[in-house]
C-alpha cells in the first residue's frame, strides 16, 4: 500500500506558500516600469525580467515536467533561463521574454501547477514528494530570487523605490561565552532542508566567545576612521589586492557627510547612517579585516550554528553573516535532487554566510541554512559578527 501523507492538509500548506511567494515577487516588481525591468543594472545582476521568467521556468521544470511529464512551454527556455549557460552580464542581450510575456508565462505555469497539485499523492517513498519536498524547493527558490530582485533594485541609479524594511538596531552589545563541546550540525528532520544542510553530523567545537549582535555601523565607522582600509596588515593578501584594485574605502551605499558623520543610500533614498543598525553590504574580505582590527576573527560556521542553536546571540535574521568557513559538503553529503544547487560550488572559492537577512522570507531561514558567495560580494545584504578563542 502506498504511504501517503495527509494530502488535503499538506496540499493546502503548499498552495498557501506558493501564493505568498508569487504575491511577494509581483509586489517587488510592481513599482518599476518596463525599462527598469529589462535593463542591465549591473554586470553582477540579471535584468529583473530574466529572474521573473527564470522563476517560472524552474517551477515548470520540477512541478510540471518532472512530476507530470509535461512538455516544455518553449524548448528554448532551457537555454535562456539556465543560470549556468549564460553569465548575468550577458542575459540582457538574450532573446528573453519581455515583462508582459514573462508575467503571462509564470501565470500560466502556476495555473497548471495548481491543477496538477489537486491530483498529487505525497508518497513517502518518493523523496521528491515526501513532505512535499519538491514544492518546498520551488517555493524557497522563488523567495531566494525575490531577495536577488531586491539586491538588484538597490543598485539602480536614478530610481526612488518604495523603501522596504531595514535591518533592525542591535538588541545588545558585548560578547557571549559559548562552552563548546560536541555539537550536532545540519539536519535529518527539517523536511524542506537543502542537500547541503544534510545529513546531521557531530563535531567538537572548542570554547569560544562570540559577539552578541552583528557589528554595527557605528563600530564599523570607527574601523574606517582608524585607517582600517589603508592598513595592509589587517588584510589578507588576496583581500588587500582586491581592495586596492577596487579602490574601496567604505561599505556600499555609504558617503561621508562631514566630520565623522556618514550617510547611507538604499533604494534611492539617502539618510543619516543609523548608528546602531548592523553594518550591511560588506564583503568577506572587509569583515575579515575588521575582525583583525578588533583583535578577533570571524566565527566558523560550526561556531555560528552552535551559538544560534543555544539561543545565545541576538540579531539573527538582520543581515547575512559572513563566517570563516569555506563552502564544503558535510560528511555523508549526497547531491539531491540536482548537483547544480550545491555540489558544483564546493571549494575554497566561496565563503559561507549564515542567519538570513531582513530581505529573506522566514520560510527560507533556519539555523541550519547555509548561504555562500564569493568573498568580494557586497551587493548582497551581508554583515558579520566577530568571535575569539576562549583564553
């Protein structure tokens, strides 16, 4: 007998999450005109309309073509909307769908997905359907692209976009002492966890101290005022070469306002820099240099997860937090359901970020969630907190 999981309740949850993700996607794009949706804002980012159609194509691939053996809407889309076939800087030159056609495409896909969902049996023996995993993957994928949409919009010049929520002021200062010991990382039980979060495994962490909250704008301004961007002793060799070539002297969006004051521009709005909010839009090299200046270091992702699981730190979910760790598989890792999500990125080129940001939907944030990016990335909503050994 097929072991089917309470389909009405599970299907209702899936429908609710699908609707929420789509409402969010379209709401993010609604204030923008067609020119802004189609233009190349930065070589680091896709045109917004590419992301929109990519969301629909990914949904079609997994929820129609994989589950229902449906034919593709257009075979060309497998090339146009495959994130590995064309770098972001080239996508504006591709024959991609325009805004109206992209909206029609994602709407058509969604209608067919909901029709098919009414007939789906969530068979525990099928790893794609157990706990509605494949639907959770598609839902999280859309939310992750929504965060990418916001990062792209934040880079637009000449556009005053309705201000979205900002990272909150830090709740507490100082450090927390974490006793360490044998800890469990990852998960075997979270139904929608990605493959890089699995399997749960145990490791030993030495006792350490970690900042109670992410580093604030005020504290980072002290680093700048003390010549942090001009002291190669604080930077790794690769970091100093990158800082020098890019001519960096401050986080993305900051501008001097006279004396020790700074302004911050986000989504086309310029205001006084909020001193107690976490610093944002800094790359890993900058975070690493600050930690050295502060006599500390970045926490490993094992330390970060240990501290977060114990509930000893504040401000989680304000900004993505850089860790000292390279993106690597856990012992016993198995790529599922496709290697391009995690496996192809493993290695020392990418650093792990933890915790989520103000732009991350709660469904895509959990203690075990692992994000990763190049250490030079600053357009993402990234900050950090520091740690030090317990001695």
